[in-house]
């Protein structure tokens, strides 16, 4: 079946370092969404990318959608302790349901 | 605007019992989706309801069911609970059907003993 994979599963960084998580789909996606879940919290929508090669920025966060619309990345510049959490990508299946990646858990050491 | 609410927040049940979880979407949102979150399997889609009709279903056994009311509130039911059903059950609402931006509730933490 259709799969959405994320790497790495875990990432520990020193505060101030950059961080990147990668998302790969087994099929072409009509869009890709990114969510953040803080420890003990629930997923919160960050952004949706729709166009091939699209790049969007939110302050220190940069999101990219691959040219083939099968992969995406989230890059955080100069991480802060407030960036701690699990970042999920999600893409629609051919039946319309949203398939989430396993997530990348980010730990930031102050 | 009030967010998505879920009740109860925590629940402890024993094997064989059944459970009903409730979700109230954001006002004006007509789509409600349910997800199961476990450390091993991540976020798994259960089903989506829109205008009181199930529009999409994940790969879960028939013990998992749901419904949506005319006011868009939704319930999900799990019968004959198994230990493996212990999880965080998340409800998410959206203003339209399909794979749009999901607004998640705080979840119901279900523990099956």
C-alpha cells in the first residue's frame, strides 16, 4: 500500500544548530502537509504545499516540496528549545485519506 | 473560535469491554476524522465523516465504528476491547471533506487492562 516515510526518526541537536527532516512518499502526492506535536500535546498544522518545487518559509522554518511531488523537507535554522517536538508530514492517499509519516522527534539541548 | 474538544480525556477499561469517545469539531467544520496514535504505529487513520456519512475508512477491524450527528459532533465506538487498543485517540475537524488542513483535538488516552 501507499506509504509515507520520514527520516530521521530522532534528532538531537545543540541549540543554535540547524535541523532537517525528510519525507518520502511511495506515490506522487497532490499536496503535502506538515504538523508539529509538542510532548504531551496534539498535532498542530504548520503548512500545506501544493505545487511542484514549492518552497515556503515561516520565520526559521523552510518547507520544500520536491519537483516530482514525492518528497518534501522541513528545515529549521538555528534551533531553539521551543522547537522541541515531533514533526510529521502527511499526504493524501489515492482514496483521499491522509497518511502520516512516522514523524521525526527533535530534541534541543540548551 | 473554540477548538476541537474531546471527551473523556482519559479512560481505563478492561479487555472485552466497549468504549465510546466523543468529539465536538470547530464550529462550522463539517468533516471529522479519527486517528489512533501509538508509539509503534504512529498516527493511523480510522475514518472520516462528512455530513453524517462515513466518507473514508482506514484499515481497522469492524470493532471500530463511528457516527456523526447533524450538528457535526462525532462519536467513535470500540467494542470487545483488546490490550492493543491502548492508544491516544485523536479527533480532527476540517471545514470540508478530504485531505485538508486538520485541526486536532487534545485526544482521549485509552488504557486497556
